[in-house]
C-alpha cells in the first residue's frame, strides 16, 4: 500500500500525519527537525480512518484531557531506536523521565554496564510520531528542558498542558 498523508491544525502549529496499511507512521510539526519533506512529497493526500482517529486523539490531548487509547502505530527505525521509542510509550501522561533513566533501562535490557545518554537523545530526537510517542516527556538529568525536534517552546507547552512543572 502507498503511504498517505493528512494534516492537523494543533494549537501549537500545523502538523502532518503519515500512514501505511492502516497504521500511523508519522506525526510532525511542519518544519521541525527531522521533518522529512521528501517522504511527504511521495505521499498521497487522503483522509483515512487512522487520520480521523489520530485527530480525535489529538483533540482530546489538546483539550487537556488524557486520551484513552492510542492510534495503531507502525514505528520504523533501527532496533535501538525502536527500543527507545517503546520506553517513551511507557512514560505515563503527566510524568517525565531523563535521558539517563532511559539509557539505564536500555543498558539493563541489553545486559550492558552502561549506555550513552547522548545515543538515547539521538533516538528520542528521531521519534517519528510526535506527542503520541511522548518524547516531550524526556528531560535532562537535572530536570530541565533539553532539545525537542519541535522546539523547546512547544515542549514546555506540552509539559504544562500535562500539569508538569519545570524547575
């Protein structure tokens, strides 16, 4: 099946969604880091049920409510990146983790003594499904904002929407 795309106008700016075979494969703020314009050019514009479901999820989220179920996802990436993204999916609404926390979990899961928090940061930054895979819930070791592909102002607003107070 061909990849498809659609848009969503969020309170933080326009977003683009992509899907294949009934699965959400991408959700980005237009122009954010790692925004794949070439991929989007290859996608056909179409309103699919997965896009309707994703818009509903986002409407609930931006209304300050906790969405109940997440749209079906197909996350494409290396095994390492998928491991990191799966940990992101485990971070509850209204909570955060640090890059170091995630690195520790990955190292433990792989039977390693340690893992680079910077490597984790690279995987977090390449998350293809913003907000739903909550990379905005990852903070620096001291609890401060660090990078966010959609911009740190958006990250701060997403955290505030979830009731997370920053130092």
